[in-house]
C-alpha cells in the first residue's frame, strides 16, 4: 500500500550569491580546483569511504564528474565545465578556476550585475579579438611539417597530470606513441571532406609504461584464442577476408522486451526455435563466404561451433565502444537483425593475426587502408592507468583540434598574464564612446576590467603550490616563477632565468613585479610586446581552441550565476 | 560530498602508509616468520607467511590502504615475488619522505629527485646482472657443490640436500609465530592484551617480545609494532626445541630418512644450469626446488623439440594433498585432482582402458545457460494435461543427458563449472567419470592432447568433439604408499602427449597447504621470469648495496653545470642532497632489517654498522660494483664479521629476478609519491550523513 504524503511547498532562495553557505561552498570548490592545477598540482583521492576503488586524480572531468554537489549554484558551474570538457577534453581546470575567479571578483564590486555583464562581455570580445589577431603575443602557429611544436604540445599535456606517475623516459616514449597514433588517424587520400579516424585505447594494466605500443588497425581481446596454432581464415576469390558485423545479440534468448506474456504449449521450446534461426543465419554466412563473424554481444555456443566447423572465425562480445571503429576498419554495415542478411552489408579485411601483450591475446584486424589505430596503453597500477588513459585521450583530441586550427597558446600561465596586461593596457585607452555604448561610467569599466584581469592572474598564480613567488614583467606580460627558498637578491634577474613558457629569458631588464602584490599590477606603457619565439625554447603549450572556449565558457557561466536572483527548489 | 585535507598536520596519508607497511617487516629476506591472522568476530585464524596474504587479510577500507593493496596485488599478479620488498620499501620511503617534508623540501623537488634517483640506480645496477648462461659458471663454481644437483637421474637424496641446506634452513621450518594480528579490530586495548597472552605465550616464555599489530581499520590509531624483528633472530634458534612451534612431522630433517623420489621418469637431462638457478632463486625453499627441477626436466625435454628455453607456466597446475608429509610432494604429468570415493571406484573400474573424453566449458546443470543469455521473463508454459507422477522435468533432462553421453560412449567428462549432483550420481552409476571445477588451462591441455573440442551444452555433442586416448588412475606416492586420507582421494588423469604437469603438494598440516602453494608459485614465477629476462641479479642485498653506494655518491657529487641557463641555487642543491639521502635511507633500512631477519646481525644498530663498513670498503675499492661482484663470487655480499656459521655462505649463492626487483622498487616509490602528492580525500556518494554524525566530522568539509 502506498503512503500518501502532503506535497511540500517549493523552497525559494533569493539572492543566492549573498548567502554564506553558497560562498563557502564556492570558495571550497575553488580551493580544490586551484590546488589541483598544473604539473605540480596536488592530487585528490576520490572514494566512497566504504572500501570502493580509489581514484587519485587532478583531472577536471574525473574530479567534477565524481562530486555529488548539493548547491544548485555550483551545479551550474560544474555542468558548464563538464560540457566544455566533453567538447574539448582540455582546459577544464582553467575554465573552472577562471569562472570561480570571475564570480568572486565581480560579486564584491559595487556595480549592478547587468552592467558587470555588459562590460565583461566587452572585455571578452577584446580578448578574443586579440587572440585571433596576428599580433597576439601569446600564441604560436603549429607547423605540422615538423615535430617540435607538436611534441611540445603533447608533452605539456602528458606532464600536466602527476597522477600518471611518468618519468622522463616514459613521457618521451608516450609522446612519440601519441603522435604516431595521431598520424595513423589522418587519412592518406583526402577527398572532399576529410574525416579524422580514431585511436582506440586498449588497456593492459600492471605493466611498465614503456611496454605501450601503437598498431594500425584494431585489436580485439580474444581470451579463447589458442596460441601456437596458425590462423586459418577463409578468404574470398579476391583474397580478402569477408566480415559480417552483428550489433544484435546472437545469444539465442528471445529478445522481446515488450510487455505482455507469451503462452507456449508444453513441449514447444522457444530456445530451440531461436537456435534454429541462428543456425539458419550461420548457414547463410557460410554460403556467402564470410571468413570472420564479429558480434557486439554474445553468440550462442552452438552457432560458434557450427561456424568453426565450417572454417569461419567467430568473435563475440566486442562491446559497444568498438562498434564504430569496427565499422570503419572493416567497412561493413552493422547487422541489427538476424532475420535479413543482405550481401551488401559485409565488409572486408586484408589480414588477420594474433598479437600477445602481457598475458592477453588479441585478434589483430588489419585493413587495406585505415584511419583507425590501437594504442596499447600500459601503466603499473590501476589508478595511474586510469589517469593516463584520460590524459592520452585528451592529447589525441587536442591534436585533432589543432589540425583544424594550427595554433597553440603559450603555457605555464604566460597566456593568462599576457592577456591580463593586454586588457589593462587596452582598457585604459578606450574612447569615451565605448562607455556610452555600454551604458556605464569609465570608473565602473575600470573596476570590472580590474576584476577580469585579477581573475586571469589568479589562474596563473594557481600554478604555484609550494610557495614559489609569481612575477610578471612589464614588457611582454609573461609569467615568471621564483623557486621557494631562494636567497635574497637585489635584482630579480638573479632569481629568475626563464619565463614559465620558456620564450623569454633574463638577459634584458624586464622590470619584474609581483603578480597581484600589495600594489595593483603596473599598467604597461604600451601594448605587451610580441617576443620572438624559438620553438626549441618552448617549455609548455596549451591547446588554442580549448583555451579560447574555456575563456568564453568561464565568463558566460560566471555571468549566468551572477545574474541569478532566485533559486526555486522542489522539495518533494 | 565530504572533503578532508590530508595534509593538515604531518601528511596523514604517508603516516598511514608507513603504519600499514610496518606490519610486513618480518617477511623481508629468506627467513620469514609466520604470522597468525585472527578474526576478532569469528575467532578464525589463518597462518600466513607473505606480504600479499597479509595485505589480503587486513581490513583496508582507507583510501591509502586500498592503494597499497592495489600495488601489492599488481606486483603479485605479474611476478609473484618482490611483494615483501615492495611493502617494506613503501614503509621506509614514506618515513623518509615525511622527514624531507619536515625539512621544508618542496614536494615537486622530492618527486623529481626521488624518481630520477631511482632511475639512475636502475641503470647503475645493470652492471651487476648475470646472464643466465653464465649462471652455471657463476653459481656452481662453489667449493662445496651440492651433490644433489649432480645427480643425473633426478633422484635427489635427502641426506645430500641436508648437507648443503640445513645450515641455512634451520629457521624456515619453524613456525616462529611472533606477531598476532587481529583483524576487524575494534581497537580495544584489553582485547589485544588477551591475544598477547593467549596466543603468544609460548614465545613470551622464551623471553621474546611479541608485537601485536592491529588491523588498521580506523585511521586514528595507526598500527603499532613492537620489537618483533629483533625477536625473530634470537627466538628462532631456541624454538627448535619448542613443542608448540616445531612440529616434528613437518620438519624434513628430523624424521624422514627415505629417499625422495618424484614420479620422475622423464628425460634425465643435464639440469645443472637450471637446477643451480632454481636453487639460487629459491632463497632456501627446498621442497619447491625439487618440484621445479622435475618441471624443468619435463619441459626441457619438450623444449628441445620446440626450441624455447622458458618454463611454461600455463601448463602447470597444483593439487594439494593433505595428510602426507611434505617430502612426498612431486610433479606428475597430467592432471591430478581430488575425487570422491564413488568416483574412485569408477576409476578402478576403468583399469587401463583408454577413455573417451569430453570437455564442457560451462556448468553441467539443467538451469545453466551460457553467459549473456537472458531468460525471457514473460513466457508462460501451458500444460494440456497433468504429467504422470515421478516423470518430473528434471528427470527428463537427466536421462536425456546421460543418453547423450552413452550414445557417444563417453567415459570421462571434465567440466569447467559445477556439476548437478543428481547427474553426477547417475553418471557414476553408468560408470562415467565426471569431474567439475576444472581450470581452463586443463581443458585446453586435454583438448590439444586428445583432440577433444570443448562444448557448452551436451546437446552440441558430435563425434568430432569427443577425444580419445585419455586414461585415469588413482594417484600413488613415489614409494607406492597408499593414499587413503578419508573423504577425498587424489586421482591422476592423463593422455598421451599431454603437456600439462601437476605439482602435487603434500602437506601434513592443513594450515600450511596455502603457504606451500604460495611458495611453489613464487619460485616457479621466479624461474620463469629469470629465463624470460635472460639474466638475474646477485641476491642477498648486493643490488641494494650498490644502489646505496651509488646514491651516496650522487648526493655528494656537486651539481653538474649542465644547463647553463639554470641559475645555481644553493637551496635546491641542498634539497637534492636531502632527498637523495632519503632515498638511500630506504635501502639502508632494507639491508639492516635483512641482516637482522637473517640473524647475521643481532640488532639494527649492529646491522647499520656492518652496512656502513661494506659501503666504506666498496668506496675504497674504487669501483663499488666490482667490489660487490667480487664479494658475491666469494660467497655473499653482506656477510657478518663474526661469521656465525662458517662454511655456510660458500655453499649458497642467492639470486633475484631483475625485472621483478626493479619493478617492485618503482611501484613502491610510485605509491609513496602518489600519496605524497595527494592533499585531500574526497568521499563521494551517500555517506554524507554518516560522516556528518561521526566524531571526525569536524575534519571534513561539505559541498
């Protein structure tokens, strides 16, 4: 018997940002994210407190995806960041920290939210125009004809997450594998619209990272395969292996999820009739000279036995995630029904062989010409493997984004400080008409611009976790770190050798100053200069597309949150 | 979601790690002390003797405990050896890192210097590697060579073994239980005291101090460990006379005089190389050495055809037979398993008849369906008229299935899963031997030897699926002693040309069966990996000593002006030296505890002095690696000055696996560095209210 309960009225919260609980949660979340940022970021152990598996990570989608957040304001923030991550895979922490920074800095201003939003949108457009202009001093173009910048980009991503537990040799090895895998996914013959392929990550946990490898084509784990025996595969007249790819379950259970019951007379076996149908399919496959049958789900043992007796290989339980790569590798149409088999749905392969890694055996599907490759990824522990997988997938995605827009941004906080000094310079020299158009006073504009720059600088400062001093220079607006415990020196140039991204060094006097010290950051005399970039000097690079999107998402989310006047919660 | 800052005081995570790791200290080295694990709720106890079993038995609900467990399991899965070293180094390095933190060394400096230092050591110690083909020369050149390994027939005589082994092994056969670890501990001090008195009193009588280690369920009370290690070395000798802890029956030297004789009728190849290698890798475990030599003999015979020199682990299974002395352990070709007396009668009926064999890779029950088969929920069967009494659906299945077996004249069915009891009875009645719960590798071996093809359902059966030429017999010991041990009897099933070998492990004490099995697999994996690596490390602390001397040299060496652009920073240089010292201290503690556990030194202080002495000698020699190799050739690296057992060291040289050792170091360091870099623990999921109401709620913050 169900119990009736009176409906509770919805809960109204007005001006949520002024509530203590909200600001406490916000600063806690911001603290968690800031402490995780960068290659020296601290890890978080995520677990359920009851002996479940532990995830040690500093990666934004793993962190935010695991958190169960009760504050609606924070839920808006995390949803935006996760959405950004699903599209770009990179710069998640940047986006989240920047968004928290915007909210914290703009909230304390005594300016109406509407005006803040107008001004900040204008500031964002200034930033985006600058980033897109040729004169931008914080971006470099990526030359795909040489490896140097690509290596730097991939290496920056691999080293940004310490939970991968990689040493230098391992980083080098993986960098080359990731690049190799990416090159495999670029089609050789470009038609009207080229589509990049996919790199499938094959897990081999418990092994050394240097045992990882890349192979063109696809690997499917087949524990049942017998080693030592040569693979006898049936080939068609044109010496290719014909493939049938089933997405439907062939386990022989009557898959009828509809409602209602079926009445069956005693002595009639549904199972037997299902199996007969499957065996019919098997007969057709044999007749069509199919050499390999792949099934996403389970195949009935009798069907497998029948196929085997007729010289057809059968591999089942390929899994949903492999279906799309399988379709592309074999060029076959997944068959979704066992009732109709059209000869046009078959695909083909050049060759098949068996590969063994660690104690696992794989069937290696070798196509004629492919954009699909398999990255056999090894790491010693489960926790570190999970992080490494996320990082490698990010790197592949970033390379794909970079192919579309061959640009990269200087890493290590230099882009953020450079943008901040650009905005400080630009906002002091705007014509009065701009303020009129925006409907604000120049003071209001200056206040918001200052908050905007502080938020950007906060991101750069978040890279320091061990008491390093963060400096900026007035010429290029780059970011410099002074190691903690450095001796006292009269000149900054004795303490800093290179800026964080590696482009500038201390040979000329750049009048360094503390980033966000007691006095507000100095306003540059002119526009921050564009340094001459030598690719060999570059230490870190960031993905251009991901960072641009992150900047926009952070600001729009912050504006959305600042604009919230009520939260209405259904309490039922 | 709850959030806790683990860095609040002195890194809690590292403290937990070191507390957990300290429980396994006495497992270091060849002289391992056994431990009892007592469950406080059920009062059941388990006898364990390895780090992996220890970690399995502890209640590890904390995040750090989980990570430690994951690390140990990963090493165990891959190598089956090195887990004790791993556990010990985790503890030693966490302590060392905590000390670095107290000296304000920045975390990134600790991480990079330690990881580079370890890398550099792993490269440095490569010069100590001994190629397998040199092992014979290197190891068998001792003045007193164990005669057993010259035996060409493979008949290893106890007396001979004894000469070379007894001095080393005096300790291993004594269950020196010196630590009692209650699990599910509710951290009652009173209880612990009870355990102390109750279980450890025999030891206390000998003046030892047993340490009680609590299961680390709650983080507030880190495990405490007393002076258990120092006790280990001195108790052991006294305990040989203890009634409680020295069971005559299982001491191989005390009672049996009979020749050891395995079922070794196979090729009598010259096994000296592999034999010596097995001895060197065994670290004093002789029962397993014998078994390994038999396995090597069998597999080498086959390898000569195929050309591979590896020990094939996939073709080996074990079978524990309780109630026989350990000396009856042997290797039998084919599959040895325990069967019921009814099944044994069937086997007796078979006599020497060749059997038709069927392999089933699922369960043999009516309800069983292959994985992925979902029973339709909405099917109703309509009965038109009631069936006559007694003709239930189950009986129909039973008779149909046994008809299938009869019609194909199957005598022997090996089933991967479970077998329906009624069906088993019916088969026995029709003299068909059905054996359930058979491992996949066994099915595969019989498949390739007899031509049988595994089926999932009996309805799939066709003539090509049935194999020929298997046979079954009751298993006998080498001296023909009848094995009638009550309920279950060992039986041997085999086929012509089968590659499968069963290591039959006999144990007089049921509680030791697991230990014996673990020992056997450990040694088998060591040999497998040694052959795979193609080289071994000199054992007995040689490699660690070189690491220690290498790191100390690195720490003293001035900063290389390699990168001209980098600014020289005296503080960073100082940090580097502090961190390198910390890394070295891990190996130093390792060597000291090793010396204590093997009774070479009587205290850690003395051991420390001995290690320093060797370090100085190595440094004075100019080339530490040459010194260490020379010492190893002369019989052992860290020989104590007093030489308590003259002659012993010249008989034995110990070797270690290369990859297993360096991987254990790396895994240990990775774990410590992972925990070091963690600053917060985030508890997800529905435990929020539980934490809110718990006494530690003020440590948490909520989102």
